[in-house]
């Protein structure tokens, strides 16, 4: 019975220790700029380094900040970030602009975090429909809007360089794919009705 107690104590300690190494990675759609932003364009890789900051986002103290801008004429519906796992810990991701987030364990010494969403009716900058109440998260980053990147792992310059790519699906490609499937279905049905002998 003593062994069981020590085992339970060890599991609790290691579990607590693992939770202590969790850190936040946040992408938000702000309503104004506070830094000089870098350009984010669909399909064009970008990279950035965090700078030191001291802000609270969602009740979490952030120590690294970076700012980009959607420098295109389409809403960004997906941003994928990659960085080296050199600091340890596990990211916990959130966003006011994206609601389909994949944030997990490292693979091959790299973290790959995906912030995505379906195209919405984003009309303003700040993660909502121009009403400044943050009531409609998950509509992507509209053209000309800022993109805040935050981290709470270490002082900004101590965080590894982050590379990323943003994608925005083209509505025309969806219709093209659907029309191709319709044509294929028609040909298959026609062949079944008129089998060749």
C-alpha cells in the first residue's frame, strides 16, 4: 500500500510539473496597430521574431508580441505557424479570429500550429462584424486588418523564430471541384445505363 501512495504522489507531481510548462500562443485580430507590422499575404511564407511585451490577453500574461497585417484583398481563413521545440513545454492556443485550431505536441523537433476557419462575413478589424463587441469570433482576418501574435513562454527575444504561411481558399475553386464531380457522376451513370457489349 505504501508503494501505491508513492506512485500516486509521483504521478501527481509529474502531472503538475507538465501543466506548469504549458504556455499560451494567441492570434488576435486587433482594431488598431501598436507596432510596425510585417506583411502577411496568402500563399507567401513569412517569418518573425517576438519582441518583449507585457500585456494580458484572456487573463494570461504575455511576454512576447509580434504584429502583422493582411496585405491582400481577401480574408485570411488559415494561418499555420512553425517553430523549433527548443524551450520545452506545450502550447495552448486561442484566437478571436479563428475557431478551428490545432495546437499539439511537437513532431520532429518542430511545433506546427494551425489556426483556421471557414470564410465568414468579416467586415471589420477586431474579430467581429465591425461592432467592437467581439461577439462573432472565427471569421478570419479581413483585408487590411492587423494580426497580433502573442506568446507567454519566455521573454519575446528568447522565443525561437516563427515561420508561417496564410491561405485563403478561392471560392471559384470550390465550384470548379463540384462541377468536376458532377460531370464524373453523370458519365458513370450514363455508362451504367448503356453498357457496351
